[in-house]
C-alpha cells in the first residue's frame, strides 16, 4: 500500500530541496524474505521537483517498479520491491532533482537471514614451530551475527589470541606452539540460524641441533597464610639466542600485570619472578612459568596453597557423649588452622593415658577434604564405669598448642546415674564394682554354656548349615561383613553377593545395614566386631577412601588382638601390594584380577568362609 505524502510548508525565499525517504513502520528491525516493501520519497521543501532517481548501494536502479502521481512535476514518488530476498538487502536512496539543485536521502533495508560466514579461504593450516599467523572470520546475515572461535568444541578464551577487528573476529598466534594445534571453528549465530567454518591447525615441531631451553624451579609447592607477601621464582637455562618470550599463568589464564613480573638475564640464563602482595584465598592455585625461544620452549608449574591465618584451634561438636554400660562410645574433636606437617595429638583422662594400652580403645584420624580440618576420634568399646568422666583432646603443632574436653556420661535413669556417681566418689568401691562384676560374670557364663551346647548340637546336625534361613554365626550378628568402596559396588553386586547369598550366609554391607543417625565410626566398629569374618574388597578405589581405610584398620586390629584369622582380602584390580598396609603385605589373599587365579577364587573364598565341603563342590 502506497504511503501518502506529507506536505510541509515551504520556507519562503528558500531554493533548497528537502526530501525524506520513508518505509512502513516496523520495517527498521528487518523484513522477512518473500514480502513486499514500498519506499516512499516525499518532497518536504522547495517542491515540486522535476524528477527523482533511485539508487541501491550507490548504483542507479533500472527496470524497477516505480509508483508516481503521474504528473510532470513531482511532490512524491515510491519504489515498490516485491518478493524480497537476500539480494535486495542493502542501502537505498532517492535523489530529488530541480534545476541545478538536488537532495538525497537514504534508507537501509535489512532482510532477515541466517548467518553466512564469508569464506576464509582455507580449512587446513600447517605451521612450523614459532610461525606467526592469523585468521579473520566475518559473516553476513540479519540480525547481525555474533561471532566466536572454538577449539575442539569449547569456546576459545585466550584473550591474547582472539581480537576484534573492523572486518570480524581475528584468531592470531604470534608464536606457534605445539599446544596450539587442534581443530578450530568460527561460529556465527543469530536468532534465525547459525553457520560455522572449521580450520584444522597443524604445528610441525622443529628438529633442534642445539640444546633447547630448560626451565626449573626451586620448589614445586608453597604454603603461605593470608596477607603474606610471596615471590614465585623460576629459572631458564640454555637461552642461546636473542629471541625469546616468557610468561606466567594462573590456573591456565595469562598474567599480564607488568608490576608483578620481573626478570634478570645473565649470560644464557634467565631468572623470572612473580610477586604477590597481601595474598588472599583467591591467589591459591597452579602457577605456570614458561619460556619460549626459537629452539623450543619449556615450563614448570608451582602450586600455591593459601591458609587462613590463625592459631590452631580444637573444638568438640558434642562436648558431652551419653552411652550405656557394655555399648560403644565415640569421642571426637576437630582441629582447625593446622600446620599439617607437624601435628601431635593425644587423648588423656586426668592427665593420664592409661587406656592407650587396652584393646577396647583405639584412635581414628580423618581429614575433611572440604576444609582441611582434622577430626580425631577415640572409640571406646564395652563401656564400663571406669570409662566415665572427661577426656582431653590435646593437640601440639608448630604454630602452638590447644585442647578441648569431651565428657562421657551414662545414658540411664536419674536414679541409676546418682547411684553410680555416689558409689564412685567417697564411698567404698565394692558397692558398684561387685554388682557389675557379678552381672558380667553371670552373663558371660550363661553365654558360654549356651554357645557351647548350640555349637555342639550344630556340629552333630547333618549339613551343619540350615539353608532355609539365616546362617548360625557362633554368637555373631553376621557371618561376614563386606567392606568395599562404593565405586566397586557393581562388582560386589554382580560377582560377590550372589555367591554369598547362594550359601545362605548372613552378610552386612554399609549402604544397607549401617544405622541412619548413628555415628559413622560406631557403625564401622559394630560391623567389624559383630561379624564372624570380614571380607575386604581391595582396589585402588578402596585404598583411596578414608572410610574404607578406617574399616580395614579396625579389621586388622581385631585380627591381631584376637588372632582369629577373621580378615579375608580379595584383590579386584591392579593395585600393588606396596600400597597396602604392612600388616597385609605379607599375607596371602584372593586375587580376582589375576587371570590364572580368577577361575578358582570362588572355591578359595568358600574355604576361607569355612563352608562345608559338599557346598564347595556345588560351586
């Protein structure tokens, strides 16, 4: 539809033509292909004019559809564009002519189109080490495309290599390195679509006839505290030419602050420093120091660990632990701000360590990977009246000493607690000791007699094992406790558990049988000491797990104290013996990973679990 010309009053006495080129409202954002566009050129001043000329991108348009009022003198004229395509995209203008005077106005017509990358001219680029090259990517399309470079599908973030230019986005390398090789791609995207142009960059190494540069550092890792000042140092040798470049990076990102960097060149050696003032936690990470020459390049990585400044501090999350006689109790304390290299920790009660020689007590140390805190736990099994009281968690470090107190109390009625405390103070000890001793004696004798006759009847009974229900376990809650890494659960589920269940053995696994809400150390200890056998599934995953190591230490402790051969070990991957605890290195264990022993592991495991011979033959 033609736009109506809007006539303005002519300024009296003026011979200057003013024309205006208009388009339909909304067309400024773009026009879809296939649509119709009418551009209207209106004379606003010193009209009418003799004629109007139409141009596109500076060239006069011919054979076009012109709409005019049909008069010899014109006040307006329109250009009609039908079935628009990307070829119609460009800058249009109308030139109004009257005598020797003329006036021109412009309008840019944008046709919606997906991006089209202007051919770069290459898809493969082969460079020599140290070469310099650049590739510029540009694209047409509307809306204006956003251009990015990627390497192996990931956005290329090296700001020194990706630069904006008047013609597009430039990818440049001032010194080609072997690490620069790979598949790069230029991506152009807008709301209509996308386009890409791949470029495979190859970097050919140079065969050096001279020694290449060698970078060294006096240290691989540094530990500092917040607000300290630190200078990282590296040294480069064999710099036999004048053309070299050095760099520092932090976690892969280039460090460009010139005030922090310094260097000294002596003969063919170079010393580089990077200074950090008032270190913060954000400064922690990996720092790469590198040198590039015509003869090659080398670099070294320095790890910087930043700790919060402050003296070591010990705290107890639960300063009071309640327990019952005969049950287990776990006392724990947490060490913060520790110099991990020099830590001495001791549990004491009334400034004494009398309990360290008793088998009912053992220590567990665990480092929290989230914050570096160290958690110390004292596990007490079969709590007695003598165990009640307060314990000190004493820690000595190179930064100072500290301690925390955890008290163990009975979880019983008020009357019972008052009786126990009254009898354990100024009164005679026999009031408490004798009843407790008699109760323990009766329970032990009754348990021994019941266990003796139960075992005697079971041995006489044909088959020794009732496969219709849970297996008898000689007073134990479980036949076997399976300790394994959760990363190896698939093997345990498909290979080990079917064998255990096939023989109706009552087994314990942590993800099913550990009691929710119960202290993890108590769960571990109960599983180890309430099972007739402990089966450890040894692997790299297992030895890398703090909790698995804790279960294994408990099992080794029980095996040593009771000498009952309760620990059975089976290897399921290539873990070496030297990575195992010394107490296990000299022992024979089942080897599922060994191809020769793999076929016999089930029979050997059956023997280890003391299954009946007839049952072994069914394997």
